[in-house]
C-alpha cells in the first residue's frame, strides 16, 4: 500500500512539473522580411497568420525574427518572443492576425530607448489612406475603438503590460516598433490570453501511462496470506 502511494505521489509531482513548464510550439526561429513568406503558428488553441513586416527605416537588419512561441497551461498564455533587430533610430511596423477565444494581450519590451505601440482590432487593419494602421469598422471607412491598445517603453516597470477585453474570436494586430537615436531593440515579447486551455499531448500521455502502470502494479501485487 505504501509503495503504491509513493508511486502516485511521484507521478503527480512529475505531471505537475511538466504542466507548469511552458511548452515550445515553434520548431525553429523564423525571419520575417518585407514582402516575404508568412508562417502559420498554432499554439495553445491560438493560431497566428498573415504576418507582414512594413515601413522599415533607420538602423535595422531588414528582418524581424520570431525566436520562440510558447504555451503556459498554468496561465493560459501563448507568448511570442521576437527580435526586431533595430539599432539607433530603427523603425518597423508588424501586422498579423490572431485567431482563438481571445480575452487579453500583453507585452514586454527590452532594449534601450525603445517604444512599441500595439493595437488589437476587431477588423482588418488598412495600411494606406487616412485610416492607415488604425482600427476601423468592417467597411474600413470609419475609425473604431481598439479591443486594446498598449504602449510600452524599454525599462518600464511592471512589465508585461496587459490589456483585457471582451472575448473575441479574431484580433488583427498592428505594432509600431521603434528605437530612438542611440537606442536599440533586440528583445520583445507579446502574449495572448485565451478563454480555454488546450491540454498538451505529452502531459496527457504521461498521465495515462502512469495510471496504467499503477493499475498493473496493483494487479500483480502479492496478497498477504
């Protein structure tokens, strides 16, 4: 009996540890370039598509790197880690689409003397005209209130900065990313919260195997005479 209880405790501890660790969803880093290919990234019930890198100026490497995408089942957050590759006076815009039962967006900005503005909209974002880079109605003729808008600077306290909103199935995201003269930005994280958490297959398989093992142990345990 004691042996069985100890095994149960060990299995539960291992499962809890695996569940608490964020799970990586990106096989390898991906570089976004103006007019280049766009990946489709699915992670924790949220899908990212239609990435577009625009309006590069100042000191920049000509690309933004998505270095990692993780899902934390403990918080329900999916986090994109990015390297904008910006030097002094560097600037770029990033637009993409997020699909899933979304309820929040958050952002952390590293680097020095850098500022990132993030705007999440309910409708596709125009990139030209008087409403360029703004949230609009479905016809893109009138400006609209964003689901949330975040402005974060390098060195701001209490990062990540988070904005919550009523549940949305799709968010169209615009980011204005820039470094001031003498500044740089090589680290940027953005997260999205979902209403539902998707159990990771590895955790489910581990728990199932552990339960089967315990059942087998109980079945073959010698009985006392």
